């Protein structure tokens, strides 16, 4: 009779323990998220159930493969893996409690590309202490798995065998996740927080390999005789909901200065605009490239000339002010030591420190001051701005003084979102105080300090916020219609040379982010012969019959992951484009 060698017996025992541990881990998930599974089964067809069961088998084997790989690690490395697993499970279950899903590849992409304060704010917005209780069963199984399967004493000849044994599960994880990448939307199915994280990480890699990495399209040859005399500023704010501006009918005086500019004829309001997406990096991609199809599966946001390319071609000096570190920041980092095409100056946090401006204290008012200084020094500037705005936690977005705390009570700086009536009152009060400071006071400082009056500013936000009106404990990144409710308006100087364009805007128009690109081209007087893509209509060309359906998306920019495309219809659903404080419901 064939007798198994001690090493083979050890691997066989390890495999049996791994199989039991994986089964228990999956059962825990079935118990904790039973309602999610039941809801999913009610929504899918008979054919869908077959696909669902096949996916369950595929992912269950992924759990087995992942757990088996852990048992092959030496003791000290296992401890590191256990601690990292605890962190991943905490994040994943926090996501699930807040967003009813685990992290997707898009979420992971944002987590590794945005600035550190955005990551901290995101964790504060969805972390709940009870998530620790949900994490304990998973950690108990992993701990027992690591204790019951002692590290194998590896003589030299056994290292090859161990490598061979690890190769198969690694290949399986890669191949099975590639199958999921091609055929199963990310948000439709998750079985375990750890394998879901592996799936998201591999999804990011698969998508990166699939994406376009070449140069952007060039613009046709064109020359201008002289540098323009006017200045154009394109401000893309962060997380500003249009219907929370009293400029747009909100019952609180959140933007009294902006309303005074309307009276003076210096502000042209375009009402509630529909954002391109509920994600910052997706909206920014569409806003600076003028692409107009959802999703961007043709990679036009990576191929189209940017608004900076057009500005440079028309003779403007191009400046990018970025203190939010979202979409363009990652492009600039990717350029490394090479210059970013058509960008003359990039101003980030370091640039403000060199000017002795403390953004922690001044917030976005520091940006307003720098904008005024740039305009007062000369003309012919095209300035693209990504403000800090009102990304959660809102309490950090305005000074901690009585003058700035207009509506009370407010949230504590480290407080997570509470969707109860009392919690929502604090949430909305804090947000409205932030609007008053980060938006209204921003414009008050900019207008008062700018002496060069030949300028126009087009202002919008990347997306809005939910403000828990339907019990949400997330702020954005979902397809909720409230999240694509953003402002859109012009502010011009008293001697702006092209004011006739603003005066000719038709009344009753409906504006989308997709209209902003061609609008900026019109402000620059870019000829049709230079416009290399079929952009959406300029705001100056819109009529009351246009944009009866304004589309937006949520999810994967390039359509290789999970995404949805929806529309704001005309007339819109009841309540869209409106926001109310708790005491005015």
C-alpha cells in the first residue's frame, strides 16, 4: 500500500482544515447578509439563478484558495497577514453597512489616488463602532486556521514543493477573477470580504491593462496674433449641492453675497445643473475633456484634447490650481518629470505655503486670494481650479468660531452621519454653514480683492451630497439623484469684454455638465475648424427645448466594472433640485 510522506500528509491535513474554515467563513457571510442574498434571489431570473449558483461555486473556491495560501506562509508573515486581514474586513464591512456593498475596483482606485485627508474623511463618514462585532467571527476563523495549521518545517527540497502547491491557487485566483471581470458586474455579487478585496484589486489591474495609455489627440495647426486681454476661470468645486444655495431658492440665506451679484448684474445663474457623475474623478474627466457618452468605453476622456489644450492654442497662459488632489492631480503625478501638455503653471498646497497662505486656516478663501492676485498681475489667463469645497467631514470646512457657525446645533468634527431627525438636523446645519463660508465667502473675497475687472468665471461642482434625506449614511458615490444636483453659474467683472455672450443666454434652459466644455470654447472664441470632437451644445446655444433628458453615471468610468447610467427627465421627479433644512420640511 502507498504510504503518504509526512510532507504530503501535512498538506492534506492543511487542505482539509482550509476547506472547513472556508465553509464557515461563507456561512458567516450568508448569516450576516441574509437579507441581501434574499433580495438578490428575488430580483434575478431562473437563468440568473443558474449564473448566481455558478458564481457562488467560483467564489467559494477563491475563499479556499486564499485561505490555503495563508497556511503556506511562515509564522511571522502570518501575523502580518492577520493584522492586514482585520483592517480589510473592517473597511469592507463598514462599506457594506453604509453602502450595502463591498468595495469595488473604482472605490479602491479612489482610495489609492486621492489625498490622505479624503481617505480619513471617507472613513469617518461610514465607520460605525458596531462593525467590530461583525468583524470578530471572520477574525476568529482566520486565527483558528493559523493556529491549527502550523507552519511547515521547510528543508531545501520542500521549498520547491511548497512553491508548486502555491502556484495552482494563485493561478486560480487570477483566472477566476478575470472571468468575473469579464462577465459579472462588481456590485452584483460578493461572498467574502477578503476575496472581494482581492477581486477589487485585480479588477483595478485588469482595467489598467485594458485602458488607453497613449498620447492625447492633437489640435489642428492654429495661431493667434496676440495674447487675449480677458481672463477665464473655470472653478470645479467639491461636493456642493446646488439646491442648498439660497441663490437657487433654498430657504436659508446660504449665499447672500452671490444674490447681491445678481442684483448688480455680475452673476448669471443657470439654476440646478446635472453633474456628469456621482464620483469626483468621473465628473472631472468629462468636465475637462468634453466627452459626452456614458460610460467612456472608447477611452475618449484619455484621448480627447483637454480644455487646457484649447486655451493654450488660443494664446492664454494656462494655470491649474489644485488643492483637492482628485483627477488631474493623478495625471500630473503620472507625468513625473515631464511637463503636462499645455499646462504652464501647476499650483498645489506647496505653492500656497510659498506664498505664506495657510490653507488649514483660510480654507478656500486662500484660493480666492491667490486668484485675485493672479488676475491683478496681468491678463490672458485661463485658470482651472479644483477647490476643497465641502467634502465630508463638513465641520472641518469652516472656521471654529461663532461668526461662521450660523445654524446650530452642528456635528462634531469626528462624528459620523446619523440619519435620525436630530442627527440630520446637525448634518444639514453643518453643511449649510460650510456653504456660507466655502462658497459665498469665497466669492466675497475674490470679487472684493480683484481689481482687474476683465474676467469671467464659470462655476460648478463635481457632484452634490445626499444629506440623509432618505436615510442615507453615505454622501455620494451612489446613483441617487440628489448627488448630481449641482450649481452652475457665471460671475463676471464689471468690464468683462464679452459680456454680450452672457446677456444672450436663453431663459428657461436646462444645463448639464456636458454643456460646460463647449461653453468655455465659445468664451475663448475657438473656431469650429479647431473643434476636433462633436461636443454637446454650448450654454449660449441652448434653447428651452434642449436637454429634456440629462444623463449621468455612477461607477466605473470606462464601463469595464459596475456602473449605471440614469437620466433626470423633464419634468423631473418630485423633489429633485430641491433641498430643505429639517425645521422647514
